């Protein structure tokens, strides 16, 4: 359900077309259940406003950016008193940019730049304006396939970031002249600059194509990043769904999960939706789809299958803050 522009206009003229605003692309409306006894009652108790009675009320959330809003929608059938809430991904000073495929740039609240799975120049989904990296302080490499580390050596030699990856993958990067390669393993946590990085399991393969040789790159991995503002983001790398995603959800409680949905080499929308039920994130960002024709999974299909998380579709090159 989308908040009708006319109702928004009637109740809060300053945001009369909030549902049509490009700043709110990717928003999903979720039914949070009956009014009575639900946690949302706490919000209503604190922010109750006559606007609810007329259909909609748009409330700026207490945060640094005035562009963050929570939109409440009261469905008036008296029998159920159902409430719909439109939820937006709350980053609290963190900035996210999808660079296409599995590559992301994350800017921390402290101003550091994290680059994940740096494959840009040969990446058809990466905008031309993003193919040259201007700054990077930390680089995360989930595994050794070229569509994830294609530009890792060049970027690392130019900018000298701390590069985090599996031990064997980092050893190979060091052999290519990368100076700050920090090899770790699954279950380990590293405090690097202003974030905490935990390496977690992924189920995939990780050979490194080095000229005409295929080099063992260790096992593939995912990462849970915890930022100084408390935000936790899980980047799954390339993987199928596996039962221990429930452990990742229970131990680390990621607010945002970045999951591959493209099928063939990774999860399809069906498996990725099941992964959401195990991880229990507040928001899920689809990735690793549509880059090549063989990656047939779509966000539309994924969204239909996800029941308990907000699906936030990012556009390559667009920064969300």
C-alpha cells in the first residue's frame, strides 16, 4: 500500500507528495498488526496527533537529517484497528552507495570510507562516474572470484587501505604488492579504525584466477560490520542459504542484510527470502542480480517472498544517507 498523495496533502501540506518523492524510492509499507498490545503503541503514546483520525500523519524522526521521516497510516475499519507503518532505512550518519553487483561503498559516521568487493572497471552495472575510486580507508574482500576482487590490487596499491579478507586471499594480495593486507578467518573480529568487522561463514567457492593459473584463495566469507553509531550491516558475499544464518542473526543481530538474489551462482529470490527468515534483519538490500543475463533473480520476485523485513532496492551510484 502506498500513502496516497491527496491524503498526505490533506494532513500535512508540507509533504503532500511524499509517496512520489524520489528521496523515498524503495520504501515498503508493512502491516505491523493490530493497535492493541503492539510495541507501536509506545510510539503512538509519545507522538499521538489528531492527524491519525483523518488517515495519515507525517512525523520527522529525531535525527541529524531532516530528510528522515516516519509515515503512519491508520486504516479505519474499526473492527481490526489495523495500523500500517511505512518504514525507511535508518542509517544514523552512515552513508551507503551501491556500485553494482556485490560492490558497495560505505562511509562511516567518523568519515572513513569502506569499499566492499571492489570490482568496478569491468562491472557493467557500475556507473562510469564510480569506476575510479577517489578514497578508501578499509577494503573488504569476501572471496577470490574476479567479479569481487577484480580491482582490489590496483586500488590497494594506489590508496593503501587496510584490506580484510581470508588468510589465503590476503597472502595472494600481498604477493601482488598490497601492503596492508589483514588476513583473518571465520569467527574472528577485528577493530579497524572506527568500525568492528567480524568475518562469518559463506557457502560458495573461492579460486583466484591468476593468469593461466587457478590459485586457492581460502574459503569464501561474509562480513558483519558494526559502526560507532551502533548500526550493524551484514554483507553475505556470494553464498547459498545455510542454516547457520540463524546464528549470524542471533549473535550479531544485523540491522541491514545485503544478500545476493541473482540465482545460478548464488541464492535465488526464494533462497534469499528464506535467508531473511533466519537472519531477521530490519532491512534487506538485494545485490548480485541483473549484472549478466544469467543472473535472472529480480527484486520484484524477492519482495513478494519476503515477509518480515523491509526490501530496500538501491540504484547503482546513488548514495543513501
